[in-house]
């Protein structure tokens, strides 16, 4: 009897969900992904005249820390950002559904070619010209975020979507950064109200102020009065060593490390480190030992970009603008 009631409740909930979306002009086509308290559905939009992706989050089923902390941040950031290499958000709305309660809907563009990890698993390492296009796109998105005092904190291949862009060389991919569930604004000391132990100290002096870019142009890296964090976010395989070691860190430098891991995977078709033993992995990272595949050779400048992003000491990594100016990314730039 209990199972019958639960099945009836689920059926009622799905019908109500379908009715809500149809009223707003969305016709469901299938499930893209599903978790314990959220799912992503593919739908056709009568207004946009194209497919969209709808992330559906049931507040009552979500952990309190996600519901009260991360979800409000994600909604606020998604409502603010706009960049060609960041997933486009069409609308965000909330409804009350029986019996699940308040439900949040985040409607975004549907990107047709899957994510970067799927590509690498299916086809292996990406050819260097296509990889350059994709990595440049993502670094441009990260530069935009950091310029707007936002850090992603979960950059990984699964959160980089690929789409076809007419006019590009070869495969012609363009990349879009998605999933801002761990993203946050980077508060300055003057505007922060301490509500938790997450913000612990200011950025070290040597990483603030002026830095010499690889191009030879001096520019500001990070403001001196930026607060650091000890919060662990994202996946261990992409996490910077200072994050894994629970050191106070600037999350923008951790974003750069994650970009280095993404670049390695894209160009070599493999992970740079074995994350089954975190302590051993951090020891290797501390020695700055970056493996290179014997079966695949990449350009020296491409290897240099990876090495710069994977510096153990976060203050020795380039900022996003510096990384974007790297020589390898400037070769035969084929931008739209």
C-alpha cells in the first residue's frame, strides 16, 4: 500500500510538473541527467523555437547547506552573468508543487555536442588546433568571471559543453562553461559580513598588486584586500593542492589550477594525476612533476601553458588574463 501511494504521488508530481512547463511554453523531450534532489530535462521552447535544458531543483529534497547557501548564490550569479562562452540562461522561476513543495526551474540553452569529458572518452585527445579554440573559449569565460569578482570553483571537463560554431577550423567547436552550483562572489574585506568561518584572512601581499605578465606587460593580478577561503569545492581530481590541504586560498588561483588539469586532459586524453591516493597526489604536485604521454607529443608552448597553470604555489600561477595572453593561445587564433 505504501509503495502504491508513493507511486501515485510521483505520478501526480510528474503530471503537475509537465503542466507547469507547458503553460510556460516548454514541452518535455527527455531526461539529460538526474540526481537525488535535482534533474535536468530537455524540452522544446515555443518562444525560443529551439530546444532548451531545464534544471529542476526540489528545495525540500536538497541538503540544507545547498538550499540555504549554494542555491541562492547560483541563482544570483546566473541572473547577473552574460558571456558567449558561458551557458546562456533564459529564465529562472519557482513554483509550489504537490507533494514536493517549492521547486526551482533554471532554463538554459541546450548545447548539442555534449561535454568535453564525453568527447575525450569517445575520441581521445583533441587535435591541437581544436583544443586551442576550446581552451581559449573557457579561459575567456574565466577571465570574464574573475574580472567581475566571481569564481567558479568547479571547473572540470564535465562542466565544459561543446557546440558547433560555423566557420571554425576542423571540428569547429566552441565551448561554454556551465554548472555554477559552487560559484560565488569574491568579497572584499570592506563589504563582507562574517556569517561563517569560511572567510578567514586576506590575500598574501606577494600575490597582490603588480605582476609581470608573460607578454611583458605589467598589470594588476588580484586586489590586496580580497578574502581567502578554506572551503573545499569541486572534484578532487581538479582541485588545487592548497584546496586539498585545506589551506586558506584565493579561489581564483584554484580556478587556474583546474584549467591546467582541463588543458592536460584535452591535449593528452588522460588525467595528469592519480586521485585514488590524495596524499600521494599532493606530494607529486608539490614537486611539480607533471607526467607527459610518450604516445602523444604536443607543442612545447602547449606544455608550457600547462606547467604555468599547475604551479604548486598559487601565487606563482598566472591570473586568468595572463593565461589568456599565453603565446600558445595566440597561434592562428580562429575566433568568431
